[in-house]
């Protein structure tokens, strides 16, 4: 509409001429003015819509956290309510935990058994060491007796049978000493390796039992607002992500800029670029005072792919005709003034208007100046949305 008004001066001038001459205005004597008007309007439309693309699909995206249980059982306590703010670590709800407590008690009871086994192993080592000492003393005595018997035999005082008997006893004593020493090594190995391994296994079992018990208390992993609470005491705890117990809308982290996403026609790629100035008007910011309604912004980045061309593994061959629409060019915007982030509402629908101002020379200045038309049009659109009450709903991207 504004474009037609701005380019209508040939027709207006021709009309004034005809009035001064007293001639009637006809299609024939207005033909040149009308053709000139149409040409100027077409040229202005081309400049404005090509170099200053607009999108009606702007949106402020946000994420939610679906809360599900890690174990099954009936809910015994719900510690939050819809609309309540929580911080990370706050209790959300509890699940019946008698089975988990019994498992933990059984796992912790293993430590008393391990202590008894460790004490027994220490006593066994003492006994085994005593057996080694006894076997060593016996072997030493028999070895001395054998030496004496052999000395007597060499003097023709002793007998061969006595020597043979002592040799057999020495052999038996050596075997008993080896067995006692083996028992000492076995007991030492059990104390050094077996007992620690059993204790580590018991500690792992106890840790698993503690984890299982902890899973009966579902806590918040992030700061945010609880909504869509769909459970009560006695309800079965849901473990399905498609059917969460509640949803948390997390708070935005400080220092992370807010980004508005908008889809533009693919032909706008030639004029869109990072750092390009823009204005954003959102449904949730419209007010009678027009204060903080149209916010300055800039292009932060442009997605380097069109989603409709995405190919995922499957059993069917790709058919481009099945893609439907051409798909939009996804562009991310950031507000020029970070303080405006406080007045933005997550999920708001917005109109995004961009402006080309990076072209040099007279033509570039002319193109930049035509952005005023789009700026005025955006504000008229906002007033119209306010008066009509239907919001900033629009048609396709321009």
C-alpha cells in the first residue's frame, strides 16, 4: 500500500493537468501516467521486497525438561505443585522404597561377614606360622640326629637301619615344613588379595543398592518452573519419556544470549548476511503504548542447510516429489540490546523484518532508504494486529 502511494505521483500530476485544462480523465489520456506508475511501483516493490526480506514465522524457541522416574513403583510423596519454582537438587517426588531399603540392608550386612572372615584369616595365618616354626624345629632336630647316626655308623658303632629310619623321618619332616610354608603363603595371599576383592565386591553391591534407593527420590536437575504435573500420591511412577510425570521449563543461563529463529524464503539468501540489522515484533509484546513492541536486532547466523533436503537412513528410496514444500532458510537473530531479553516471552510468535544497509554508493544509499517503507509497514502491521485482536498472523515469507 505504501509503495503504491509513494509511486502514484505521475498519475496525480497527470490528473492535475487534466483538471486545469478542463479535460475529462479517461483511460486513454491517463495511459502514460498509469504505465509509469506501474513501472515505478514494480521497481520499488522489487527493491523493497528483495533487499529487505521479512518473515512471519519468527519464534523464540525454548527447551523443556521431561521428568520421569528411573525405577518403578507407586508414588508415596509429591513434593511440588504446578507453577512452583525449583532449583537443582530439590525433591520432586518419592517412590515406594521398601524393596530398595531391604537390598541395601542385605548388602551392608555383608561387611560384618567380611570382618569375621578377615579375623579368621588373621588367626589362620598365626596358626600356619606356628606350624612352620614347629616343622622347622622338628626338621632341625631330626637332621642333627641323622648326622650323629651317620657318624656312629662310620665308627662301626651305629647300625644302618637306624640311619635309614632317621633319613625317612627327615624326608617326612621336610614335606611337613613345605606344607606348612605353603599354608602360610596361601593364607597371606587370601589376606592380601582375596579379602580386598571380596570387600570391593561388597562395596560395589552396597553402592548399587544405594543408587537404587536414591532413584526412588526424583530430584530436579535444573532450576526452573514446574508445569504439567500429572501425578498424585498412589500413582504409578512413569518411566516413559512420552508420558512424563511433570515438565520443568528451565531458566536461561546467565551470559547465554537469547536467539529468535525465523524462516525466510530461499531466494532471500542472496540478501541476508551475518550482522544484518533487523527489527522484531512479537505478539506477546504488543501494547497500546507501543513501548518495547518493535525491538532492534541483528542476524547472528544462517543455518547452512535446508531441512527438507535432509536424508535419513530408511528402507525407501529418496523421492524429491515427496518433500512437499521447498523448505525455509533458517536464520538466527539476537537482540541488539540485551536488556530487552527480560521482556521476551519464551515461545512468542514474531514478525522479523531485515534491512540491507551494507551497499556503498548512491544506489546503496537509495536501497537502504527504502527500508523506511518496510519499517513503517511493520508498525502498521503491529497496530492492525492490536486493533483486530488476531495477533501478528501473516502469510508466506516475503
